[in-house]
C-alpha cells in the first residue's frame, strides 16, 4: 500500500461542543423519579449493550443463554476428563468379562471405574492437571465476566423500561429502527447524551460499529487478511475467529493497542513524524502476541477439537450431508459488509442470497465425480438394502459384530454421494444466478461478470462461500496457523497499518475518533467509476474499492430514511434515486422518485407485478411499448423472486397500510412508507402479530429497493469502465481496419461519430444462454436506456445522467437495433431486419475525442 502522508483530521459539526470536563457523560433523569442515569463514561459500550439486549430478545433470554454457556464449558471439560480417566474400555468393548451374581448382562455402570481409582489416575497425569488448571482459570474469568454483565445488562433493562418505555415482553417483536428512533427522540427531550444537542442515527451506528468499520476498511484496502499462495490451490485467504480475535487484540483493546480507550486513538499515532518508530513498536508487539499464541497452541488446539467434536457429531449423525453444505465465510462477511451495517442487517442480506449462491456453486459439479458418486451410491445402497432386509427378517442380525456400524456407515456414504449428484430436472444458468446473488450481496469483482461459467470465478467465489467442512477445518487448525501468520506475515505490514490508522482516522465532535470511510463522504472517499465522477476529490489511495462508499451510503440512507445527511450527500442520493427511477419507469425526470409521499413508485410497481407497469410508454409505437413492458414484466417477476414474500395480497395490504390517513397512523408512518423502519407505529391499534407482519413486508420493500440500486450502480460501473477502455483502444486503431468490422447499416451512418458511439456504448459479454432472461433490476434498467437516449437527443452529452450508457437505439420507425453479445462491434436488428439509425439520436462527443483517455484503477 502506498504511503499517503496526511495528518490526523478533526471534523467540525454544526452543533456546539460539550462543556469542558463533561465529554464522556451520559445523563438521564426521568420526570418525577428520584433515581437518574449519569456518568456513563463509555457510550460505545452502552449502545453496544442496548443493541445486544435487543438482538438477544430481552434480559431473560440473554441471561439464560449466558448461564448455559457456562454450564456447557463445565460439561465439555468435565465430560472429557471423565471419558479419558474414568472409563474401563475393555469392559465396554467386551474384551474383559465381569462376574455378576444376579445377572449375566453387562450394564453401563460396570464400565465405570471406582471414584478412588479415577481420582488417582487424574492426579498422576500431569497433562490433565495442566489442562484442568488452565480451564479452571478461564472458567472463573468467564464467571466473573458473567456476573459483571448481569449487573450491566440489568441497568440496560431499566433503561429500556424507564427511558424507552418498552417492556421485555415487547422487545422481541420490536425492530431495531424503533428502538433507535426512541433513543433519538428522548435525546431531544432529556439530553441523555450531553455531547451534542441532537443524536443522529449515524452517531449511534458509529459508536456500535467503531472498530468493525476499521476492519471493513482494512479488508477493502487489501490490508487484511493476509493472502498467500499454496501449491495446487493458488491464492488463498485464511481468516478465522481466532485470527480475528488477535487482530482486534492488537489494534483496538489489548494492552499496548493503538487506542487508549474505546473512542480515542493514542495521540502519537495521529502524527506522521515518528511513524517508523511506531511501526517497529507495533511489529515487536505482534511478535510477542504471536509467541504467546504459539505457547498456548496445544491447549487451544485441544479445546477446538473437543468443542468441534461435541458440537458437530450429533449434527453429522442426524444430517450427514451437512458437511457438504456451504456457509458464508468470515472473510466473506467482512468483504461484503457495508460501512455502518449492523450484524442483523448483514446476516439478513446474506441469508437472502444463500439459496442462489448454493445453486451457483452446484453448477460446477464435476461430471466425472457425478458418475463415480452414482455408482458408489448404487453399490452402497445394495449392501444397505440387504442388511435392512435381514434385520427385518430377524432382529438378532443386529447382535452380529459391526452390523450396526456397517448400516450407519453405508447410510452416511449414500448421503454424501447424493450431494455430488445434481438434480436432473434443474437447469442452471450461472450468469443469471450470479446476477441474483449480486442483488443481495451488493459487491462483486468486475471480472466476475461475464465469466460466471469459468472455474476461476467459482474458486474465487468459494473464498466467500465455503463448505461447512472447510470452515470447521480452518477453525481446527487456526491455533497452529495463527502464530505463523502473526509472526511472519502481519509484522511486515506494521508500517502500512500505522499509516492506515493515521490517514483514515478523523475525530468527530461528540463521537470521537472514527474511521473516515465510515463517514461515507463521497468527496473524500468516492470513486469516479462509481457515479462519483465530478463529486470526489479522493486520490487512488483514498478511494474505497468496489464502490464501497457509494453502496454503503445508499444502504444506510435506505435503511434509515429519517437520517438527514449533509446537503452534498443528500444531492448525491436524490440524483441516484432519480436516475434509477427514470431508467426503470421512463417517467419524467423532474419528479422526485422514491419519496415518502409516493411509495407507489419504482419499488412499489416492481413488487406489485407486471400489470402495474403496463402504463410505461417508451415510444409512440404500440408494438415497441408492449415489447418494453414485457421486458419490465420479466424484471419484475425476477425481483419478486428475490423476496420471500411473493403474495401480492400481502404487499398490497402493507402498502395500503402505509397510505392510511394521518389520523390512523403515528408520527413515524411516513418514515415507514420510505423503507419500513417501524412495525409498531403503523397504527395505534396494531397488535404484536400485525406489527411483525408489517415489519417483515416493509423490510422486504427496503431490501428490494437496495437491490435495484446496487444492480443499477454495478451496471453503470461496468458500462462506464468498458466504455472508457474501448475509447482508449479505438483512438489507436486505423480507420480502414475498424471499418471492416462495422455492419453495413452502421457503415452507412452519415454521422462520423457513430462508429465511436457503437464501440464506446456497448459492453460485449458472453453469449447468452437459452435461460438468459431478465432476472434482476438490470433488465429494467437495460430496457429503458434506449428510450432515454432517444428522448434526450436534443441535449448535450454533459446533460445526460451518464454519457455513453445507451444499450438500445430506437429508429424513427420504432424498430430496435441491439448490440450483439459476444461481438465487439456490429449488431442485429429486431425481426432480422436492419433499421437505419437516426443521426439525431447520437450524442456529441467531439470534445471527448480530443481529450486523452482516462483509465481508472478498478480492483
């Protein structure tokens, strides 16, 4: 990572600073009450506990879960020691006979050693004593932490009841947005946080996610995790819970970390003069922590093995195919996470993309492996059928040695083989599945699109979406690999880490030191290739990769519609929403889309089905209008498939509830109409069940809205990047060579710039498969671009929302000329006829031709 020499920054706010000496206080004084909340110094920890109590469904559920964790730890330790020292396995395996006076059968207690023999064997085993000592100290630490948390969370419980006016029985049915809205509201009344006069949603997110935003930013800038190449496996990423714990220990809260408390970076790390000295100090600290991990490796490794054995053995016995299932990796969760995205928001988004991701990975089942699996399953099934038939005939067959074990192993073998046999009725479309996945996960490298069928793409995606068995294996070997990574790999990056925290840390008055990327400032960290061109001043080092700043900003704005950003940010959000609305509906550009007063805009029309989109007109030609409406219908069907709520009746009911008169709704109903923030304030008479249903519907409403914006931004980024690269190569081609590859209908174009437009405004991809129908919001976007280009032909290219994004060009006769996929230049006319293109529809790009090409770094 290149060094970018900047000093630590302090961001001023529109509100006044807190009084001197009272920067870390939180005070709440209920009206008419003698007790009061005061001197809560760590607001980060306070809001984290408020969030955790909500996510754990109240104080009782949280307390019960903590108690069972303590009991579980005691059980694992005690039961393991008992199995290793207090069981006579010769009797258990019938290698030694026991003399009984009353019965000839061997019972289970006969295999247990006497207490005195068991205790003597434990005392004589030094390793067992060492493990018990370490485990006992760890358990006592957990017990003290549990008691401390009980006291702290009891105060949080009182805060919910007395300040937020929410009982613990209501908490499981309330959304986090409602809890957050009440915190913001009581701040205005009681000034619970004296840091500032008003508390915003972003302030709360910053305090809850302060350290997680740093981790997301370091992953985004490829600083973490450490990548390495393995023979035969290529580039690999190793990122486990143990390694993540060590990263946080080193950077944030451990002894000698970079932060002096939860909210403030140490002053020496804010200056660049002694960066080399600080880097050496950090490298030394990483070395000692790595050595400590190496010394504790045997204990941690034994614990990992035992915990995995007790946790997954029953699951594997019950569902042998569970190891063949997949899960989002820890690295994938960090890579795909937005800035300022809470845990439940991230998991909800990834869970919606799980089914499509599983189908995509199943596209790459090896045909050779499928043939082998079918035959192995046949032979194993034949043996199993015979054993089952003999058991049914005479149950004494089970008494034969290893018969029951054989039945179990054969059943496991058949289940594993079935996981490698695809469904013969399933038709897989990798490109379309990858587009559906993108609608939910929102992030994807540029080179994946158009290459979904390649094994390279599959291998890279498997780093984000790995086998459950691989996840377990990585956690098991983590105690061995973690010290190696810390000592030999992370230490080399100590100077880059020091520069990162200095260059990307800003102090926000009333919040403290935060990651500058978490501010979601387009001007400071926007990327020109992600709709921020002309709005950002960021250098390559300052730019967030993969459109992280822009996508995070849209996600936060849609999730928190009551948030009021700066004027510049508001303009960017409104402009983007207007573009999406105009591209998707063909409506006039002067109407504000997706506004709270008009929920039946783009998202409502898409969710309610194709019938509501028939009124969209793309031209005066009826046949063209019907064709476009059909494309929109396909896109709408695909978007409805992204949501688990497919009943139009439910959706219409939810939207009609959002349109109730103000006399039947609470003060926050308008916010709900925007993106479904509060299920409990839809109406004053709503029950808990009605609140849950409405919350689910409106949550899906907001999720689909974000999916459309994410697909639109990726489509825009792809076309802009390819357009710039094509312009870069077009200027260096000879005119006679380029004219040979131009179709006749285009070669006869009177406008000399038409050839440049054709090359610059098409994005050649792979040839579509037979199943390549519009399955995402990109279908809606792509079917309307030609109409926009025809409707705004009288404008200059600088007035367009984005120059050079036209996918379809409409002739005067209403016929469509599309660019053929997989062909660099040329196209095909609808119905097999070439339609002449009107010269008035071409944008004027003479000025751009005279300028050198701009090549943006896209990673």
